[in-house]
């Protein structure tokens, strides 16, 4: 696996994320029917279309690609979800460092910058049954792996596993944020669609990175 993430690898990661969301968009909409309009899957399809458009462009480095992707995603008419995801990617693009590529600590820092940007835009905390429940543990796991000297692919896989666990945990939570909070206990027993979307994105990042190295087989959870 590559020791660094350049624009080519990042583009593959975006395309991998798009594949995962397309596979699961109906599930996302079904989950959104519990406390929303049932259109989260459609929103995420538009989000990943913008990620693919950014991936197809020409950029000077991964930070430029991240910023481009973020601004494109923010242009999606998808309410809070697309706005926060756009903020996440643009925030990632603000990480300091060289423009050429990101090593594992640099990638962890980029995700931390993205998370910080999201948390400036929302009052949601872990346990509120939102995308934060998947994003916070994923970014934390990536940083722990990077600090331990793990390769990029291994660190990203651990982040994806943590995002999946975080998303699964929302099934046992009562919504405390957004429109869903008005339904109270009725939200129990259902995963939060935003958290599940984050888990799918991270899983797709892993699959895309694997494909970028020409490796065959399914890199994700399926």
C-alpha cells in the first residue's frame, strides 16, 4: 500500500465512497423515513456525484482536491447533511503541509481539521444520534493508528471499522438533535442515516485506496 495519499489515490477513494453509497442509498432513505422525509439516500447520491466530479478534475494536490470536493458538495440541495459534509471536506483541505501528498499523520490531521470544521457548524455531540457518532470515533481511530506508525491503509481501515461501530451504536440512542429529537423514544431501534452514511463513506475510502494499488477483490464490508 502507498505510504502517502496523493490526488490519484484520493480520487480513487472518492469513487470508492460513491460506489458504497449507490449500493446502499435505498437503505439510507428507509432509515430516514423514521424521523425525516425519506430522501437522505437521494441526497447522498447527489453528494457522491459531486465527489466524483471533483475526482475527475485536475488539481495541484490532495488539499486542492478536498477543497474542490467540499465546495461542490456544499452546492447540493440536501439540507444539513450536504452542508455538513461539504464543510467536512473543505475543512480537510485546510490542513497545513505540503501540497504533494499526505502521509498517515498528515491524513489524520486532515480528518481532524474536517471534524473541527463540522463541530463549528453543529451543536451535536456524541450520543445525540447524528453523523457525529460515526465521525468522532473514526477520526480518533485514524489518529491513534497514525501515532502508532500504522500504514495509511491499515489506519484508514481501523477508522472505517470505528465509523461502522459508531453508526451501529445509534440504534440504541434516542435522538437529541435536529428534527428527530421531537420523536423521542420512537427513534430507538433505528440507526441514524447520517451516521450510516459516514460509515459508508469511510468504507468506500478503504475500497478505493485498495483499488488504486491494483488490488482485486472487495475491500469493504459489502
